[in-house]
C-alpha cells in the first residue's frame, strides 16, 4: 500500500484521489466535530461547501428533524442552530440530521468525491482509522484540510500519527515528506498541545476564546469508530 499526504485541500484535483482511499483531516475543528456528533448519536452529517448550499438542503428537507451547523471565520453562522465546537455536539442531537459547513473541512471532503472511499480522521479516532485502512487494498491519500492555501500544523501532525501507526507494517510505502510528518508526530506526541500552540490555527482559536475546543480536539483515540462519507452523507461506517 502506498500512502501520500496532501498538505492542504486546494492542492487537490480529481485525478489525484481517483481510485484511492481518501482520509480527510481537519483537527481544528471540522472532523473533530463530525466524529463527536456521530459518537453522540447524530443520525447523519450532510457536509456542504457553501452556506447557500446548506440552506437549500435544509429548506428542501421534508423533515425538520435537522440542524444547521458550522462556522465562518471561527464563529457560528448567522441563522444557524449550532457552531463549530465539538463541545456543542454532545447533547440534543440524537437522531438529528446535521447539515454542516465550514471554511476548510467540508470543502476538503467534497474535493475528494472521486475517491473510492472517504474516511474522516482526527486525533479523537486516529488509531481506528488506521485499523480500517489496514483492511483495504487501495492506495491511500491523506488530505489535510489546512487553512485555505496554507499548510496547517495540527492537520499535518495528525497525518503524522496515522503514518506512525501505519509504518509498523512492512508493506506500507512513504516518500520523504510523509516520513517527515511521521517523525514530527513521534517527536512531539507527549506534548502535542505545547507543540501545536506554535501553529496559526491554534493561536487564532486560542485568541478567539476556544481554548476548551483545542484541548478537547487533542485527545487521542477516545471514539472507536470511523465516519465515512458516501452519497452526500457522513455516517458511522466502521466500529471497533
């Protein structure tokens, strides 16, 4: 199995992901929210790239057993029910459909539509994503959502965790960039918060008052399942 990493979602094109298993990472905070919401019994997540698309889907649904969630520039979107904090998705969402749009994470999911499978990863479920990957035969592309056209330290470090776990298997092949991410995670895994505090996203969220979100998102392997995007929806596909 060959594994490669895309530094940020704007580096993607359909031919890069076609025929591969895509792993989308947006640690701060989209994929952490998605994992948390499904862990707390949300029925499904419908990710959209734009606010208008989210509103169109919401208004077109026959059932109103659904919620609008997401952010722009870190904060809750006007008229939406929920924000982009994983802590908000731990109650009052049971059996709800959540229509979800964020600045970087949900567009990254849509950029991967040509992939054979699309799994969602965060520190919260990383080891279980690795377990799922080892049961697959296709090559893997790990997509770091990043910040627009900028590299994101926390997404790269989470990719490094996946690579560190995968590297224990002899049939996994990386190039130099992937090895550097693996080593970055291994050298900083015991002080992730301190290390990632040097990153732009961490600093921006901390200054915005989201310190609790940051610490929550850096917990490792607390949710034993893998969300999968398929046919426009994210569901819990693989459990431990």
